[in-house]
C-alpha cells in the first residue's frame, strides 16, 4: 500500500516535471514544411489532392499525406522526400496520376473565344487576357499543371512538351 | 577498474545488444537509412539508455527494495524510461527539429524499445552496482550506436547495388544484419564473464 | 530523367593502360599457387579436391543465380571472381572435411555473400569469408579437424565422401599452434614452444611463406593494393611486439603470428579484395590496421582458433563508414 | 631543369606521346576550301546574333556574328565569298548536338578588309588592350575557347602572376610545340605585352620536358630580346598528363590550388595558352582578327600527319585531304587528343576556335564490354582532382544525384585518366558527363519551381487581399445602408418592401447585388 502510494507520488512529480520542461522547451515554428515544399515541383496542379504544393507539404509534415502523391515530381521527387524524411523510397502512387514529360499550356488563338474562364484557374497567373480579348499563356511562367484545360469551354488549350534540354555547353 | 572496463567492452561488442542479444531491432532496421540519422538516433538512445539504466538502478535499490515492491519493477522501470524519453524528445525537438522529424515515431518508441528495458532488467539480474550499471548501459548503447551507424553505411551503399527485385528493401537489410551478426560472433568468447 | 543526347562513349580508340578484371582474377589464382604448393607438400594433395569441389559448386551456383535473374551468365562466369572465391574457400576448409561442408560453404558464399547483393562489385562482404564463417559457427568440429601426418588413400576418400561422422583418420586432432596459444593463455600456462620456429613444425610457416611470396608478386604487379597488407601486417606485428615485450612468457613473438594460421593468405588475398574493402587511400590504411588488430585480439583472447575471417568481415562492415569519413580533400576544396 | 617548380599535382599519368608523328615538318598553311562553316554557338551556350543575311558578299575579316558583349566575341569570315545559307550542322563539341551555322561559299579571291586600327604598343592602357582582345575575337586557343577578355575580368583580385601555358600534355598534339619552335618571338613579345599591361610581378612560360626544341627556341629568343624579357621565367614541367591543364599547372608553378568553382583570376593568376598569347600579340601589333589557328592533323589513320595553319570554318575532310587523305576508309576521327578529345562521326564538321587537333585512328578491335566496378581504386590514384571516381560512378549509377554532388561531381575536369586505367573498361567520364547533365536539368527544374512558388504565393496573397477588400467593402455598404445615410433611400426601400409584401413575393436576390 505504502509502496503504491509512494510510487504514485513519484510518478505525479515526474509528470509535473515534464510539464514544466515542455513549457521551457516549447518549439516555435516548424521549418519542416518549408523543406518539404522546397522539394516539390511547384506545379500547383493539385493532383495530390491538396490545393497547391505548399498545402501538400504541410500535410506531409503533419503526417496526413504520404510522400507518393506528386505525379509531376515523379519518382525523383518521392526519392528526395524519402531521403529528407528517412522513409522508404517508392514510386508515385498511380491513383494520383502518372509522371509526364514537362509541358506548357498553349492557347490555340483562332479557337479562343476570349471567355476569360481560364484566367482564375491558373495557379500562377501565367495566362494573359481579358474578357472578349485573345488570351495567351506566358510560357516561361507556366508550370504545366493542366488546370486550365477543364476550364476552357472550347478546348482551345493544348499541352506542348517543354524543350527542357539542359544546356550542355554550360556544363564544362 | 579493469572489471568495469570489461563490462563496457563486453556489453559493447561481445554481447552487442542488436547483433548478439537481438534487442532493439525495431530502430535498428527503422532508422538506418542515412548515416547522419543513424548517428542522431544512436546518440539519443545512448543518452536515454545510460540515464535510464542508472535511474532504474536507483529506483531498484532505493525504492523497490526498501518498499518490498519488486513486483512493481517493470512498471516502475517503464515509467522511468518514459520520463527520460519524453525529456529527450523535447530536447531534440527544440534543438534539431529536422532530426526529430526524421527519427519520427522511433524517438518516442525508444520508450518501448526492448533494448532499454532489457538493459535495465539485465542490470538488476546481474546485480550490478551503480557504476557497473552505468558502464553496462553506456557500453550497450555505444555498441548499439556503433552497429547502427555501420549498418546505415552499408545500407546507404546498398541503395546503389543491383539487388535482385525480391530482395530489395527490408529483405536485404535483414540479410545484411544477419551477416553482421555472424561477423560479431568473432567476438564471442573474448570475455569470460 | 536521364538526358540521352550525349554521344556514346568511344572505347574503341581509347588508350588502355590497364589489366582487365579477368586477368586480375586469373593472376590472383596464379599467385595462390606457391601457397597451394606448400599446402600440398605439407598436407597432401587433398586440398585440390576441396578446391575442385568448390569451383564446380561456385560456377554452378553463379550460373543458376544469373539465369534466374535473366542476366547473361557467361561474361560473369568468365570474369573469374567466382573461381577466386571458390579457391579461397577450398584452401580454408580442412582438406579432409566431408564434401558437403565445402559445397554448402560455397553455396553460402556465392548466393548469400554475393548474388543476393547483385553479383560482383555489389557485395559488401567478402563472399569466401561469409561462407567460411557460416561454416565455422555451424560445424565447428568438422571445420577445425586439420589432419597431420600420412593418411591412407582409402581413408581420405572415405573421409571426404562419407563424412567425418563414420570415419576419423587416426592421425587427426593434433592441436594447431594457434589452438595451443589460446588454451595456454586461458590456462595461465607459459608457452615454451610459441615462437616463430614452432610455426615450421607443422608446416604453417611454409604455407604462410608461400602465400607471402605469391602476394608480394601480386602487389609488385599492382594487382593488389599494397596499403592493406602493409598496415594489416604492421598492426599485427606491432600488437604482438607490445604484448610479447610486456610478457614474453605468455604472448608469443610477432613471427609466430605472422607465420601461423591464415595470416598471409588473409593479408594478400582476402583483405585486399577491393569490392568489400575500404576504397579511399586513407580508409585502406585504417581498414588494414583494423584487421591486424582484430586478428590479434580474436586469436589471443577470442573463442575461435583463427581470427582472420571474422576480422575481415568486421572490417568489411565498417568499410562504407570508413569511406564516408576518410574522403580525400578534393582539389580546390578546403576540407 | 625543373627550376621554379614549387609544387605538384595529385594523380596523373605518364603517357606515350606519339608527338613525333606530327612535329617533324613545319607548319603549313592549309588551302582555301570551297565552303566555310561558322557555328553560331558561343561558349556560354547562347547563339551569337547574326550580322549578315543570305546572299551578302563578305570579305576576309567581315563580321558575321556576335560581338555584343565579352562572353560573345565576334566571329569573322576567314575568306571572301558569299553567304549561302544558315543551316543546322553538327557541332564540334563533346556534348554534340547540332546548331545553326553560317555557310559561306568562297570566291577564291581571298580579299580582306583592312586590319583593325593599329595600336601603339607602348602607350596602350589595360582597357584598350582588353577592348582589342574582344574586338579581335580572341578566345582561349588551348581547347576550351573561353573568351579571353572575360576570363581576365572574372576575378576581383589584381592579377599578380601571368602563366603562359605551353605544356602540351595530351598525346599526339603538337600545335603548341610547333608554334613555339617557329614563332617563339610572337609568344614572348605577346607575354611581355600582357605582363606590362597587367603589371604582374611573376611571369612564367611553361613547357613540358618532352618539348626540348620549343624550350630551346624560347630560351634563344629570350636571350635575343635582352633585358626587356629578363623578367620572364621559362619553366619545364614534367611530362605527366594532365600537366597542361591550368588547374594542374598552377599548383605546380605556384603551389596554390584554384578554389573550386572559380577561375584562376580569383587568386590573382592569369593562365593563357601560348597560341592565345601569340594571337593577342598579332591583334595588337598587326591588327589581325582571329580567323585562323594552328591545327594538328595526326594519328595512324592519316597519311602525312602534320600541323596546318587553318582558316576557321574549314571542314575537317578538307584538311584530311590536305594531309594525304585517310589510310583506310575504316577510321575514327576525334577532335582533340585521345584523352579529352571527342569522337565525331562525319568529317563535314568545321574547325572552330576550340579545335586544336584532328586525330584520325584506324579502328582497333571490338569495343571491350564494361564489366562491374570492383572498386579497385586505380582511378583514385590517377585522379588529378583527388576525387573518388569509383564512388562517383556508384552514385551516378544509382541516380543518387545529391551524393554525386557531395562527391564533387562538378570538380571533375573530364581528363579521362580514370577511363584509361579502369580494369573493368567503364567509361567513367561519359557517366560523369551524363550525371552533370542530369544535375543541370534538376537545377533548372528547381529554378523554375522556385519561380512558380513565388508566383503562386503572390497570387495567394492577392486573392486573400481581394477577398478582404470585398469583405470590407460589403461591410461598409451594409453599414451605410442600415444606418440610413439618406432618408430618400430609406423611403424607397420602405416602399419597395410594402410593394413586395402586397404581392406576396419573396425578396429578390438581385437587389443586393
């Protein structure tokens, strides 16, 4: 009886000490989402099920999302995430999509009716245009997220593969 | 002096926790993908294991025995370990958030790491003094850290190896651990306790 | 994503200043010959039976594994690495050990030590030593029966074919000097015969000299690294010297260690296996020295008669970590 | 004879020179080909802007393209003729690929523009010299073709040491050897000119120990020039490949290493090839534009190996014809030496400023198939950059990009020593080039990603702001409505409400909008 009493007291004091120390050692801010975000391809395509790369990064950091949900980043991105987080590398979950070669959206101007519906769909404001005017995609800003495709009522947007050949001459 | 040193070497190499006693395999396989991570986990475990083996010794001698409450030993030890782990986790989260993320669930799991409880119980079983308990815990955790880091080194290299598909991942990890264990048998008989 | 627009490498017109891997392996086997000669002279030609059994098993196992993986088997068989493994194992098991010992050992070596990791170049451990240590801890009795003296032919074949369970030659089980050393230390006895001369009583000395000769030839032809044998033998000698100097009655002189057991075979043919050794220059110094120290420790205080195999495996598993921490300072970098 | 050597470089190989193949006869001017081809690609990977159009008649010395900034040195026509077309041609570059080229059909007249205005060699300033180097289109003629003017300006430190590099370490190549034998005067005078302008304290000319004639010629000319050349030290370096690489030569001569990722100018050293120095001299004294260079045509696949003074843009095949054609039709052409040169399949490629050697070899035997790396470490012993090629290869094979970067992938100078000594016949340099490509691609993707992140975050912020604005606006409107700013509105609302009530209609939502 005495033993249990003493031990209970002891444990209670442990708890109290831990409570104190947790206050003392409280952590402000968490750099992890930033680090995860830095590895994501920033297409902001939402294929992972989150509205953009940053929210997905936060979800991974919270442990809600798995690391294999980013098709644009491909297996390389999963591997980088696995390395950062010390998890097993795997390939992209096909439920979220498949990796495609990098591409940019291109508006076929004769077909465009100037409806401006694609403008708000673009996560990086890469489409230039106004109602009743011709639209165009600023290729250097486009991330190839394909979010503008469903928005277009006349299907005038095509994805064109990006000639992303790295410049070999810079290597030497 | 010689005796305590022998305890250190024995618990570190000859009776290595992981490769000879097969304790603590969970973090051994779980946190051995990067050498840096492995070192972090090893140091955290070293801290926890050494401290808890001393504290559990204190609890045993000054609490359980006077109170005739040896039957509560396991519970008391677990609580002691849990406190130390919680404290360590808080410290790590404060000082190295990335490490705490990387160690992930394995850090709080040190609590239920059989190695920690195992060492505490082995200490009691061998009726070590407080110095001996310290040495035993310290040696065991150094041995743990050592093999964890070495194993992580091999696994890092194996990532580039052309391992047959069915053996990829944990399978080859376990085979490697087995072969490491075979190698550590070379230390068998070094110290007659 | 790998860019594939680089022109393919041109090897046809490029310079070759090198001995191809295959030639290296063949040379290693050739270099073993002096030691094998000594072993035959000392213990009879039965060691060749073990080597032959090992070679057949090794090639079969390697071919099977490669075919199962759908890889071209012939080039890998021709590179000679399986043969080297087989020979090292064949030379390490007692020459009258039953056939299934060497077969099992070779299977472990090739399959578990090598093919499971992806074949030549991918294995972290020396395959022959994986096979040897597994045999040693599984069949300690068969693995330490080194027969001495003349053995009749029919007894030899009975021993190898039927196994030691049914028949034991009369002349077996004389303790090797290394055994005597360990027992002596634990019995706190003095060792009157534990000096380098004792090594020649049972022929270990000649065998070691044979391997030393072949090894030096390899090193001279730059087919084996010179740092590893040097630091290994250096560390072994150093440790032996220190302890011998401290208590000559209990710890034998360095010559005893250098000429007994598998010292030289290990130094030039096992520790120098580049695949499983450390790969940086500084790492190789540490790697070799580590083996030397461990060999001494295991021989002197450990539970096994010889420590070479364990020492090599233990340093094998440290090699990636050694490489990690001993990377040379690259040009234009400050550490 | 190794006076002045203070250091060494790690690794390297002593290679058989094969120099006597091509250094027995004097430099001969190559003829005038029917077509000249000028690739537009500059060293920084950008295309030089065109300055001519199809059909234009050009003279020798006419500006064809480029000249806009220091990394874009001008490209001049090397003979007179007509611009026929802008076509895509294969490029003489290790990374291959094809790009737009200007094709000129020569008219055989070889008329030239007057030379650049002469400079007074005694009174020029560093700025004017720099300007002249750029104007004359001078780039490093050792093989890298880095614009000389830009190289000079890259470091912040003042240049205190000038190294003129005549250490021609690759086997077969003899163009610098011959240049030094025949035109040591130009090289020495060019060196004096540069050093005076840079005001540097140490002036070194380095040749390899297996170039005794060139060394002799330099010493003789130095004696002839007398006191004004006294400050120049002529040094022989051991003939060990790649002693002529500037990152290897500099520690040998000065004991200092060039920090990773920088140029020698960062530590106050300027290293120039002998041919570059001679070209600078000619551009200053005679106003010459860089429209030709010395090219070694050599190897056992060509009948009379020799050094030719070649107009830039000359197709390779024309030069090989000049040297007595191929020995056998079954041959392989390499641009550059056997170590760092790169194979080309067609001989229609033009000579550019970076081509110093055309190596023609008869194909020997089948290509050995690469075997697994056994980590033997032979490559470590020869690596002049003290890398661990076997580890790099391991990581490159496993696509562990970060690990290859940690192993200093980008410090690899692609010298090829590791290739040559690999017992498993692995083409390590090829693997490393590929890994570099992948790393660059990754870097570009990262840059794009960072940019996209910025745009996304800006948009998020804007949307948030807009929503807040909308909310505050709505709030204001509501409050202004409820507080009844104007009694008239209140009355109107009241009337409307009564009207609606009398018609039993729900309030129309349009009203609110």
